[in-house]
C-alpha cells in the first residue's frame, strides 16, 4: 500500500453512537483517524477532537504527524503502535 496524506482537516465525534468494541470501549476502536501499514503517511495541521476513542491510532512505523491539535478524546490523542 502506498502512503496517504491528511492535511488541514477537522475530524470529530467518529463512532460515538456505535456499539461497544473490545474491552467494552464505546465507539470505534480506531477513533477518528486510523493509519495501518503503508509508507509515506502524513497527518498535517489536523484538529482531531471529541472522538469516542483515539484521536489518531497509528499501526505503522512510517507516519509523520505535525502542526495539529488532538484533544478531548475518550482515549489517547495520539496512539503509536508500530510494534
């Protein structure tokens, strides 16, 4: 998979009305933004807030995040699980 670029977006309230996920967490397990694998991924100037789970969940070691705001999420604002 090739890389992706998210820039200047406002992302909020993703999955807040979905059923409980693993471990009883409300909302999407991934939250507002979920990046899996790939290379050359970037998140720039994004405001990710009020997610019913993570603001950004990264399951890759090839992601650059800068110039954004990640607040008021019910789990981590930024969760890097590169392994």
